[in-house]
C-alpha cells in the first residue's frame, strides 16, 4: 500500500494563486547571471611564472651578454637544445597547455582504406537536464492513487487542482477553467481526454463521472450508479469509457446509450489506480492497491465479465504506472510503489514476466518514447526524479531533477516529444526529453463513427 493523502482544501486558494502561471527566477541586480571567462588554473605553471618574473629575467640577461661575448655555432646549438629540454623557450608567462597533436593522415599507399566510405553514425540526441517551462499548480492533490493530468490530441493539457479542472493550451499558452466541482461531490479524482481531443471525462470523489465538451465548455452527461466510491482512474477505447474505482470495480461505459454500463470486471480487491487500453483496443491492463496487475481481453467481456486473461502477482506494492509499448503490441510495462520500486515487463499473450528492474524508488508513472526504444519513469523519494531508460538494456540515459516532491503524474504531448510532469510540490514542469518530432503524416480518415454523436440527446 502506498501513502496517498487527500488534500481537501478549498478551491478558492487555487484561484488566488493564479494556477498555471509560469514561474520565473528574477535577478537581484544587473550584474548577476552574466557570462564571464574563467581561466583553467590547472593548465597554468605558476612556479615558472614566478621564476620568470624574478630570477629568470636576470638569468636571461646574463645569458644574452655571455652569448654576445663568446658565440659560436656549436655553443649556440647547445644552448638552444638545453633550453628546449628544460622548457625555457616559452615567451608567455601564463599560458594554456597545447592541444593534443592532430592524428596523422592515413597512409597514402592504403588505397583500400581510402576508398571506403565512412559509416553514417546517428548523432547522439541532446537531452536537456532541466525543465524548459515551469507552471504553478496550487492545490494539486498529493495522492498516489489518483490520475489528475492528461494531454489531449488537440494539444490541450488538462489538470485537476483541488475541485477545479483547468485547460492549458500548449499552442498558445492560454489557460481556461473547465469546471469547478461542488464540495459535496469533489474534489476531482481523475481526468482523461477522449481520442478526439475535444471531449473529456472527469472522475469525482463521490463516485460519479462527468462528460464535458471542452469546445463549448458544456457538460454533456453524468455517469452514475456504477461505483460506490471515488473514481481514480479512467481510460478511453473509442466510445467506451472504462472507469476504475476505490471499490475495486472496473466498468465499461458506452457513452452513446442511456444505460451506459455494458461490462463490469471484478478481480481487484482494493482501489483500481491504473487503467490503460492497448493500442489495438483489444486488451485492457489494470493495476491496483492490492499489488495486482490484470490483463482483460475485450473479446471475453461479453461471455464472462469476471474472468481476466492474466493475473500478474509479482509486484509487492500498489501498481499505478502502466504503459503499453508503441512498437510491440503485446508488451506492457508496469511500475510498483514504494514497497516494490521495480519496473516489470510483460508478454500479455502469455502472461510471462520478461524482465524486472529495481529502480530504487517508488514508481509513479511510465511513458514510452514513440520514436525511439526508450522508457521514461517518474519517481518519489529520495530524488523525485524522472529517469530515461534505454530499452531493452534498461541502461539509464538521463535523470531529470527539479521537483521537490514525488512526481505523481506524467502526460505526453501529441507529437510524443514533450513530457509534462506534476508533483506534490505544486508545480507543473515540461521536459523536452524525447527529442524532435517526426515529420507530420496525414492521418487516414477514421472508420469509427463519432462517439459523441448521440450524447446530446442523453440526460
């Protein structure tokens, strides 16, 4: 079980602190933060410098007078060689060490080597170690089991701060308020964008789920009657909204119809804090406070709503972090809480654990790089860092620090390059961790009908 304290302070505090305003570090005076050149002292010979400023000049004058008095070609050559050996020919007192010599060219006789073309080596990607932007996120609930951050396909970030859901448009940096929930229903416990990037689901502390149209800022309907306690996890699969509650239930809701509950999965005995549909939409992964991971097959739902495809029991703490691999459809990554601290990889066809890596700290969230074979994890005590791993070797590529509290929430931009992280330190940070976006490819027209085509008639 992982600690998750519910912050029930009033949303008025959040409004007073201007949520999602960028943080700047002001300079105290005009002379701060200025670039200046600092010589490398280790590359200087201070003993020689002191000698040349005192006794060395006398020695040179004496040597010059003696050379003038008695000079011969052999003696002059001997003097130059001696000076070269004792490094006495330098004219600069404070001098940097010379650069290493340039490697010799390839022998001209080696025609075979000279005719070979150099292999094209992919340049190493630069990974910034600091966040490129930091926004204020007052009153964000510091609770391991909730999911309060999501980045939609329309490039709008949704974040729940206390009782209020805010929308931050990444294209222009504007902020708007979607909804503020009443005290008897809130606070907000989960947010998740529909695939269209316009409609958003909002899970509440009182077991209800609201559906909103972000374009018109209008509530479409409320899903109720399924859960008996707070809804901390949400996952869309086209027109199906899957909800996970503190009651341990997982419910598939068809948002197109009045009787929205179409399947119920029963396998967890404690709160469901992680839900993710696979890219194909055929398998659902769920993680719970009972330390379990379940894999549910959509084709089995109609026949038996209580039967899971795989029950994975290797974690020893709550499992919230779940991420399906974008380049291998049956590969799932899961992360355990403070008593487990591992990232595990699963073959969801067979249920086999392919690898387990001890990260040393609580795993709060996981994200795959869409363009490279890399995995990003966010952590709690002691560093509260984001760690970038190379897959499948799981070699650490970078550790990103800046948060001062556990990094509970992560979301990925639509182009797959930027990651937003939110933590209990009440900041929202943006990291350019996954590189440059791939060239845009025109998307094929969707074969599935608009999932909200009939929602306007449902109340």
